[in-house]
């Protein structure tokens, strides 16, 4: 086994330990054949392998060889059917698995892996962004949000806030515990992304007590109640701030510009094909709104193509980080990297393998949110292995595409038995070396 700070076996151990702390909601007489651990790890294995058929393949392998990869690699005793897994997971609260995200974060922090993600004087950047992972006019459960159109048609949906650690120049994002946007007990108003974000901050503030955090968010977040809550909880922030939603702030910016008080800097950057001009404007101590405003710092970045002046990018942000000519560039870089939430997180989770909006199962209670959580954990485990596991890194580099990598591991485990995940990786590396030798001698 390679000497990594976090092996697959250790990551899986965190999940297994968390499962063991969950009370089995079934009657004892019904809980004899398949354990709750079998159900959770079985569901997780399908997401980790990116195949709903993985467990079916292992049943077939077991009938032929008397052993299977679900047992040796994922720790299942028995293999439940997909329907059995859905029935067993439905009563379980997804939050009972959130400790795995926290364990992984703490270990990455302790081992210094997160240092590469630090920016803005040792801050980690945490992007907050909501996404919808279920929508139907027919299928719904008690945890669904619902929206009634003018013609009376009701649409049921599931949404979640998916916080991730991001950084300029880093291709990976690290998933943190989600927050579900769902009807709250004792509240008549529909739950929303901002409210879910506030709950998330309160629930996880202690997780980051030894680490400075800067939160990133779109224009939805740059409202005074949200900014005030961030400061009160000890978080920094960089939130998109648009003119249409912040008239008082932009009146103040225009007033200062007209009196020559607006700070500006300009940089000329070569892209490899042409020069771009990066133009920054910024101002400290700006009122966020008219009534009893808090003071924030504002900046704007406009990128144009030098030879014809075509505007390529423009955005603006508010932050509590004091701005100067150097810091404004860092803040804008951090603000811009929020797109990684969509590119590296949502886009991978939705169209590339993890298929986030796919109806893996809805259930009557918590099934949809539990399956989403297992999907996020599978994504997190692959991300961590890509950061710390040498064998995993080498195989991914050789296979190049995400799709090709998952096709390989699924095909191999469909027909061959491996005593562990590391044994599978070693087999793949050995095969690639033999192929390389044949190519060199041919």
C-alpha cells in the first residue's frame, strides 16, 4: 500500500464508523439478513464506481467465483438489491453522515494538504452555491419544496447548498457538508438558499475555528443581513455585488468617482495569443445600503482585449478585506474562482458520471437527500485520492479522461476479483507498464 496521508481504506473507515453510530430504524425481526452498513456502503459503492449496475455485477461474480469486490473493496457482508437499499436508507437522516466530510476536512488540514488552497493571508476560500437535484409535478415527499404557478400547477423539488473549498489555479474542489433547502419545522415561509447558508454557517463554525475562511457567493449573498451574519460568525466574505440590486452603494461609488476618489490600477497580461488589459477599480468604506448601513469594501474588474478593446469579462464584489493595489487583485482572483463551483463541482456532479439530477430514488422521507450525500462523498473521496494517492494520480494521468478511468475500473471489477482497492490500482499500473514495454519493443 502506498504511504499516503489518506488511503481509500482510511476514507472508507471514516464512513463505516459513521454508519455504526446510526440507530437502525427497522424492527429487529426485519434486520437479520442485510445490515444498515450493507445498505449504506452498497449505495456508496454504486456512486463511487459510477455505476448503478455495480452490485448486480458483484452478485454475478460471487455466483461464479464465490467472492466479490463489494465485499473485498467496500466491506459489505451481504449484497442487498437496489430496492432493498432504497427502503433501508429512506428513514435515515442525511445529516447522520455529515461527520465523514468533517473527518476528511480535519485530516487534510492536519496533514497540511489544504495549504495549497490558502489565499488572502492564509484564508481558505469556501464557495457557497445552491443547486436543484430533483424536480417533478408528480413525485414528491415530505421534504420537498413546492411551488405553485399562476395556473395552479404544483412543482415539487429538492435543492441543496453545496459548499466547496476552491482556489485560483487549483483544478480540484473539496466538498464540505451540504445544507438542504427544505421545509423547516415551525416555519410557514418557504425555505431558501440564504436561510440554508445561515444554518450552514452556524452548524459548522466550530469546524473552522483554527482556520481563516473567506466565503464566496453570488449577488444573492451580498445583502446586509447575510454579510452581518458572516462577520458575527467569524467568516470573511467576497460576494458579487451588482448595480441593479445595490443602488445606494453604486450611487456612492459614482459620487466618489466624480470627485476623483476612486482607486484604479491596470495590468497588461499576455494569454499566449494576445494581450488582455485588466482594469481594476476599488473603494474602501462603502455603505452597503441606505438604512443603517454596514461599511464594506467594493471592487470591480473589467477585462478587455487590447487590440480591439472588446470587453471579455466584467464583475464587481463587496468584501470585508481592506483593499489596496495588491490586495484588490487577490480579491478579484478569489471572486472570479467562484466559477469553479459550477465548473469543477456542479458540472462534474451533473453531466459527468455522478448524474446529480438523475432520480436514483425519491422515497417518502429522506432517501433523496441520503443518496445525494453518498454521491457527494464518492466525489469527495475521488478528489482526495487525486490529491494524496500516488498510484491513483499515476493511473488518472495515464488514462487521461474521467470517463475512461471509470470504464476501466468497472470493467475490471465486473470480471476479476481484487483483494482490495489498492490491489486494483496495482493491477492497473502493472498492466500499463507491460503495455508500455510492448510498445517500446515493437
